[in-house]
């Protein structure tokens, strides 16, 4: 049978044949690059723009690949199982940008400008080479490039971020892959672990160069495939290409399956966070750019009032979907206080929109926001925030912000006391500088120790936070302090170590050692932290990370852009207002047992309960909302100032006294 040539520029009748392993050679590049050759073999896999052909059994050099990709530019006219002969030009294909050093070091040998593609017979097949990851030290998948292999597992899903756009999952042998600096100190040890992680990992592709596959591959009957799920084995063809949405991003070895693998739900969803005990529940959640201003290029956002500062939802419909998923997540957590990150820095507008929607979901006036500290808006388009249930806790004193210019997103502190009594505590929410390298210079550049860019800035922010926590303690008279938020530093990096050295014990290390809240580049780690002062640490009853976001495909979030134009894949994976993939970070939940304040006597407590504030207007159920002052604690010092004497401390307005039980030698009235 004769197959019409894909590109007819010459004939091959008189050309001598060259074996595929001779084309590939023993190195990373073909010794025949740029030459036209004639070769033959069995078709093992057809893709959207070419096919893989492999030498038959018994042929070849075991130190060189016996297969090659034939680029046709469109769906080929051949199918697996055919033996073919063809002519083509040998090319080293760079899957990344021209200056991408990683992909340039792993070019793929291909045949282009195909001519005289002929079918020799239709009963050809090759047996897959059986492999197990990681390969022995010193070996590489380079010698299996283009070949049919079976990877024995179990293989665990590490990342599904590119599933909706590229049909890709990152897999690895040996269980979950951890970010090196989540378990090892930066530098030599972390780099060694990174190399080990890479050797046991591979990208499962879908055998197509097309974006937004429809239907989306690898999804289970419940519409997801979670990081942590497993498959017993994968049979397919080895390839190399980008494992990033950017041509400048990193590359990875891939496998295109000849038949779709099935996945076991080894990491099932939990309908709610695990219990954390205690009598108060605190949560911290990064909301992945919750902006009430639509990012459609037509609106401007703070702080520079530029369209370039807008992020998040690109239409009103996307915003409503984003908010609906966040509301479901927060309702399921059912905390008493929630610290939030990545809220639009537009005053209370975005935050109040979320609070209103949450109250509509769980009950009117259930949630109230804490005022921003005046003059502490920061220089970023996003900020941190606090919301709370007034029936469960009462703000004591003003909200405070840190004026230290090292913070582009200043920490926000608020003292709370349980509505039914107990020891007061300070809660400080943080969001340290991003690890992205945009604008990094000098010491903020990537130092090659795997702490990313701006580690120098994050270390300075950690030092400033320790000072700020001390200022809050002095201003409030309350020692018990909890630091939460997105510290943009993994567990063994310098900022968390510095906070621990400053006296704030790492509670995630205590309750969930080796845990994670974020998945990036095929590895899991925790950028989100919980640190307790020495006085508060014994009162922490539990910390749990709810894996509602990081393990889920980005396909499930609010954005229409992650579904094929025209909505084809959107129909295959129906969107729903569920908590799953409400954000890219997992929320963290903390239990506190505050009970009755230490040193409080029965008579003092009784006295506190009988005291009342001076006659005045009826209480405002929305105290703490924008434009309404939060209560302040009086009697902190012999002379309580209207603003803190600490130069970096800013406070929201002070209003009449509320009360709470005795703590030490400082009396609080309730």
C-alpha cells in the first residue's frame, strides 16, 4: 500500500537507508543534524502533528535511542502498527524559547520535511521496554527518547495545573514529591534533593500539541483527578518538552500514553477540615487575587490606579463564580476568625463584597470585617484582612498595621477575646514578598540555594514582623500572639527559621510535620505558616491544612479562560459552586483553648460580667465594618495613648471600653 507523501520534494528510491539508532547517536544531539536521511521502522504512536517510529526488535545500539519523532505539521496519514519507510531532514528541536538553556540542553532529535512516506506492511509492532523510576544514577531517559516504554508504578500524581490547558499531569515514583526546602535546608542539601526529585518524576502528556483538549483527559467520574492519586503503570512513548506555560520555563521528560491510564483515588476529598479542638477556631486563607474590580483592561486598580494593577476575575460572571467558591470554602471551614490574603487593596469594597456574600450564605450579620489600620494600605495591589463572628469573639482595641517600608503588603494585627470570656490574644496576618523574580536586583536575586528571588527581602520582613509583634504586645498588654499567613517561604527556609528563633514556635511543624499547602512545579510544600508565641503555644490544640485547593486541577476554578474557546471542555467538566479549587493555596485551620484568663478569680469574673458600658446608643451589629470603629481595650498601661508610641505602629480609631476577664496584673472588663 502506498501512502501519499506529506511533503514531496524528492524521491528515496536510490537513497541508502540509515538506521534510527545511527540518526540518534549516543549523545544528546544527532551526529547527522541537518542531513537528509532515509530510514524505516514501526509506527508506535500518532499525535496531532506527527508520529513516532521505532526500529524492530533485535536492532539497534542499547546506548542510543531506537526511535524518532517524525514531524508532519498536521494529523499524519499513518496509524500504529504499520511499518513505514520515509525520507526526512534531521533536526534538533528546541521545545522552549531560543534562549532557554534548559530546553536547549535537551533538544529532541526529529525528522522534518518528510518525503516518500511508504507503508511496507501493516503487521508491525514492538514490545515496550520496561522501566522503573528513578533510573540508576548516571543513566538518563535520553537513550529512550521516542521509544515505547512501560513505567511500572505505583506512580503518584504530583501536579495537575496544566491538565485543562495542555492535557498534562506530573507523575512521580515513590509517593509525593516535596519542595526541597520544605524538608531540607537551602543550598547543597536542597539541590541534591531537587536532583533526586527530577529523576523520579515525569510528565504524563496526552499525545497532542493542541491546547484545551476536549474532553479533558484523565478525569475521574467525579470530574477531578487530585494530586496524590495513583496509577499502577503507564505505557507510552518517551518525549521531552515544556512543563510550563512559558517558553522560557523549565522542561521535563514526558510520556505520551498509547492507552489512557486509570487512576485510583488515593487522596480522597475531605468535605471539611479535620478537627483541631479547642474553644476557638482560627483560619487563614489566601484567596488568589480576590478583586471586585474586573480585570478586563477597561478598569484601573489601586494603588497606582492603573489597569496593569488589576488581577483576578476578568468579567462580572467570573467574579461571581470566584466569590461563590470562596464562600462555600469559608462556610465549610466555619471558623470564628479568618485571616485573609490577596484581597484587592481598594479599601473595604472587595472585602465587604465577600462578607456580604458569606452572610447571605450562612446568615445575616454572622460575619463582620475588621477595619484597616489607617495609613497602612501598602504599595501592592493586594492586601491582608481579617473577618470575624461577633457572637464568638470581640475585637479588643484598634487594628494595628506595621509602617516599616520593608512591607509592600503590611501585616495587620488585631487583639481578640472570646465573647464568653477567656484570655485575649493577638492575631497578626501576613503576606510576605512573592518568590517571583520580576524586578529582583542585588541581594534579592535568586542565589541558587532554592529559596527563590527576594529571599533577602523576606528575611527582612520576618525581622520586621518580630519587631512589630513586640510592639503589638506592648501596646495591647497581651502576650499571647499568633502569626498566620502566606510567608512565601517553605518550612526550612530562612524566614520561618528566623521567626522560630525570635520565639514564635512553628505550629505546622508541631502538628503536621512535612505537610503542605501549595503545589508548584510538581512538588508540594507549605508557604502558609502558623507561629505562636511561647505563652500561646501551649494553648494551641491543633492545626490542620484542608487540601481543598492545592490538590485540585486549576480547571475547576472560576476562570472561563481555562476552558476551550466555545465551551467544549467546559461542557465536559461542568463548573459548580463548590469549595474545590476556590483558590490555589489550601486554607489552614487552628484550634485555640483560651478558656478563662490565667489568674482570673471567680469574683473578678463575676464583677466583669456585671459591669456595663455607660448608657448610649444600642450596639451596632456591624461594628468593625468600613467607617465604623472597632472597640478598644482601655487600661493597657497607666496612661493609654491614642496611638502607639512604637514608631512603626499604626492603629485604627479608638472608641469606648469593652471588658474581659483579668489577665496577670492587667485588668480587662467585660
